[in-house]
């Protein structure tokens, strides 16, 4: 609190101290009864109003408006105000006063606190540099992704490109910052200084503004002075702890903290209107992916479960997972449902997309429909045919993003000794951390999942895309409010948790998946509440029960082993939600 007050006294605009900032911090406590939270996206600014009633916190309403970071507006606060006015119209509560968010301690108007996340302007774009692609560069990538960034390029000594190609790429990409890593503490300094010289030769410029490009050095601590001497005054260098102090250990937290700090200091301040927005908010603005991930990690920790969440958007698909306490985020920047839908078609292929359709369509017609979505990204399906095609594409986008996620969500194999460059490059990693058989919950977010006409359609898209095993609880984000709740958790964990569980998380139901190439016909008997249900191999079954948790006994065919031994039953807990309980026994 005292640090916050000190910072507020330093907030100066046109020579006048912004006293509103001090008032906000006095209001900001566990006693807040009202919050207005916005998420400033690339195209849309989404606002939610959270109030505290007799039964606790709840989401009162949701509004939205176009994001206004581009000409002719060039001011993100215009979109924020418009989204708040949309909320005003829905709720009748006055939320805007004197052209900005109305913060007050009154109970019937304004709000006690205003918070915001942002991915407007393309979000935070980082180039990750490391000595070895499969070692330090991969660690740098994980650090950047975990901090809510989009990694637009990965550069390493062994990536196969010539020096001039790397220099040319750095000049053209113009990232928001560079993450420079490599070398264990006490190891060789030659390769990391080589990377620093490539950065020097490229004379990189930031994407936004005219300030020096931030470079975070998180490599061999013994080479820090050499790197600083090489880069000189060309960039703004920030040195943090080594991201890979030894080959067997990653240390991602210091780099992620530095990314977040420089994001606020450099990237946010260069975006149109963000300098004004920072004087409105009651706490630091968070990047949208970072806020999304904080909700996932806190919920997984609180309930001691393994979670995966997917946010499928128009241009990118983000995948978040917490497995055994290990948090991983990946961004498939070329897989989405509008701007990047053509890339899904190219990577998945026509035949895979057609395999999800229950009607005949020519390759040419399918391509034309998908390409039409790419050039008209805001259109929504108007016929059942176009809806099924979009959902088929979504299955492939989710599948491809999941495969990409698994390739990065892995623990590195321990290496004894430093070894030489060849042995490091050729060292193998252990299998992915994301085991679908160990996943307790999957959360789907994004328009194609959250706004599917029927909840069962959202469930089937996730089941088909991920090839699940065992028992998994499927959920969707009701109206895409997880980023809002992530920044809310930074000031009020209770409100965030309550609204997440009550208004955000829609439990579709448990799915039990057991898929083999060949199994006996009479496959599974399920006992729930004294009733018996028989399911054959090769079928997809939906058991509709009142919402709630059920103790179940699964009895397999005598030739089938479900984990307890051939023919042996086992007890489990299944949840019946919006789609009941699903038993997926289809052939592979």
C-alpha cells in the first residue's frame, strides 16, 4: 500500500499530481463491493460489472465496444468508455463521469475500483534468443510464453541460418523486446557473445515508439559484462538471473517478472491512450494471456488438480496447462478461426477437415467457404452447413495447437556435466508433461466454443480434438471473462474465485473415453444410483442425469482392463452437467 501511494505521488500529467490515483488506492481493499473490469482486445473491448450482493460477488452484466487504438481514434480509452456506456445501458447504473470511468465509494452508482487487461495492438511480441535451440532458446520461449507474450521468432546459434539471415530477420520483425539467454553459469561465454554481436549488427528498433529496444539478458552470469559492453547504449539492457543456471534446472520466474515490468514501462506506454488509461486503473494493467493463465494456475492449485484450458481466437490459439504444478502456456500464432483459418486448412489438409463432416462436399467448395471466412473474418455461420464446417475446422485448430503445446510442455532430461556443443544439441528431452489420461479438467474458451449453439457441440469439439483418455471434466468459459477475473484476483482473490465458479465456469459434464482399434462388443456396464447402463464398443453414449456429482462403478468386459485388471470394476466420481455424462467408446 505504502509503495503504491509513493508511486501515485509520482504520477504527473501536465505538471499536476493525479490525486485520483491516491483515492483509488484508499478505496482498493477487501471491502470493495463493485468492480468494473475491461479487457482491451485487438478488435473488441469487453467490459464486465461485478457487484457484491447478499449471496456474495456476482457478475451483474457484460458489455462491449470496438477497440480504438487505430486511426482515426488512436486512443484506447474511447473504446473503454464506450464499453462502459454499453454496461450503463444494460444496468442503468452510472459508470462514466467526466469522460472516464466513475470511481467512487457510493453504493448505487459508479464503482469502487476499475481494472483492465490488454492484448490490443497485437499484444506483447518477443524474439527469444538462446545458444542452443533445444535448450536455452526453448527455455527462453517458455519464459516469454508464460509471461503472456507472443514469440514471433526464435533465434539460436544452431538454428541453421546464416548470420546475415538472422540479422535481416531481427531488423524486419521489430519485436517489443528481446530475451537473450544461453550458457550455464560458469560455462563458456563465446556463443552468448556471438548472439549479442548479431543483435548489435541488426540495430533492432522496437515495434512501437522511438525508445531504445528493451533486451533482457538471462544467460551465463559470467558473460553479463561482456554482453553489456557489446550492446553498449544501443538497447536498454536489463540483466536478471540465468534462465538455465545448470543444464538440469530452469529458472523462469526472474525473466518473466522482468518481461512484465518492461511491458508496463515500454510497450503499454507507447500504445495510443494507454498513458491515460494507466491513470484510471486501480492496479497495474495485465496482459490478457497473463491474466488468463493466473486464473488457471490458482484454480488448479486450490483444488489440487491438473487443468488444461484453450482460448481459440480469430488469429491465434492459446493453450494453458497446469500438470503436477507445472504451468505451461503456448501460442499457435497461425491457427485461428478467422484471420488464420487459411493456415488451419493448409496445415490440417482438406481430407482431415472433411472427415468431421456428415455430408458430402467437394474440395473446391470447402476451400472457398474457408477462404471466404478468412477475408471476411467477422461473419458468423448463417446455415447449418457453414456451422458444421466451422466446427470441423475448430477441431483441427484445437488438435494442431494441442500438439504444439505438448511439444513445449515438457521437462528437460537431466544432463550430467557440461558436455560439448554436439552432445547438448543432440540431447533428448523427456516425454511431454501433458498426459490426457491425467487431465482432471479441460476448459474451452473463445467464440466457437463458448458460443456454440448447443453445449454438446462444444463438448464434442474438445473430445474429438484432444483424443481424451480416462475421465475428464469438460467446461467452457461462459462469456469469456477469465482474463477479467485474472486481474481481479490481483486485488481480490475471493471475488475472483466466487465469480469464476458461479458465473464463468460452465460444467458440461464428465467424459469417460476408452478408444481402441478392436474390442469386444459388450464392452462396459455402468452402475449409478442403483441403476445399470450397458454400453457397446464402438458407440458414443450420453447419459442424461440431473446436474451434480455421482458415485459410479464401471464394470468392463472380462477381456478388458480399465486399470484395475481384466474384467475388474473400479469406482469413480462422474459429474453430470449441461451435456450429462458422456461415454466415448468409439473406434480409433
